[in-house]
């Protein structure tokens, strides 16, 4: 984990929530690189089930051979809401802290 990123950096949470796409500050980009660059087993991702219209939360299995498992209880028709959900799930795994939905 980059030394300058920790769970007290609520400014990075707000920055991502306000603008999940596009250019980010160097600190947020470092955090996102870390969050997205971890081991593949067990990692969350968004599975597009309707082109640019519907996404389902999915997760790679922990055991080999790796398989993608859809979590059909979590369906999104808004990519921004979907990205925010995944960010929150990864944050909780890394820091053990639940972020509010808002």
C-alpha cells in the first residue's frame, strides 16, 4: 500500500465518489492502482450483462482454477453506482472499515 494512503483519507473517498472516471489526483490514482492491482483470486469486478446498460457484481474464486462467480443479488443499471459499490467493497477488505453508501 502506498505510504501516503490510509483509511483516514476520506478526501480520497469523496474524490472517487464525486468523479469515479477521468483524471484523479496522484494520491487517489495510487490508491486505485493498489486496490485494482491486488491478487486476482477473490477480487471483485463488474460483469457487463447488457452492453452499457446493466452490470452484475462478480468475484473470482479463491481456488484454482479461477472462475468468475456472478453475485446476482447485486445488479446495477448505473455504472457510477456500480463503481462506487465496488470501491466500497474493496475499501472494506483493505481497511476493515465500512464506507457509507451516500
